[in-house]
C-alpha cells in the first residue's frame, strides 16, 4: 500500500473514532476519576476507570478537544479495557515511544492506535495524542495504591 493510501486510511480511522467515539461517558460507581488538560490547545479529558483485581475492568472518557486528542482517548479506552494494569502501562509506554519517533515493541498488535503514528511528525500535536494515555497511567497507578 502506498504511503498516500496509508495516510488516507489512517485519517479515516482517526475521524471515525472522533465522530463515533468508543466508551464515551462516565462510569457511575466504584471508579477512579482523572481530569487532565492540555493548556497549549485546550484539550480536556475526564477519564473514569474501574480497576479490579489488577485489571482495567472498565474505562470511559468525556471531554473536549481536537480530533487527535478525542480519537486517541477513544482508542486508548478500547485498548486497555479488560487488560491487566501492567499491560495497560506497557501499551502506554509503546504509544509514548511511537509518538516520540523512537523504536517501539511492534510485537504487540496496536490495532487502530497505529493510525496515530503520523502525529509524531507534528511535535505540537504529540501532547494532544498522549493526554488520555497520561490520564490512564495516573489513574491505574492511583488505583494500585488504594
């Protein structure tokens, strides 16, 4: 597949998550709440996580921001739901490396998340893409302490 076609496919995946976000909303009970924002461009995320028995049992997000931040939040909640905390943190590290243009462990299937790899070419947008992931890291780490 040519890089133009791949870019187009990735844009479609990002716009699909932006227009039809997965796991949008708020968990009602027994959850961890994390609010974070990116003052550079005004992205805000309200993430609720349910961590049980070392697993991310459920994840929902709400907020507002650019298509990249909201699509990334949608993809992140899909990726970590049902995973154990260590795997969720590992995915976050892989995503961070991908955003920074570093070599990353591509043995793990990232699914739709790979559509965001082009963001690494736009340094000002990296914080948009990583906001939800940073919120999830903070949430699962606080969940492990309680």
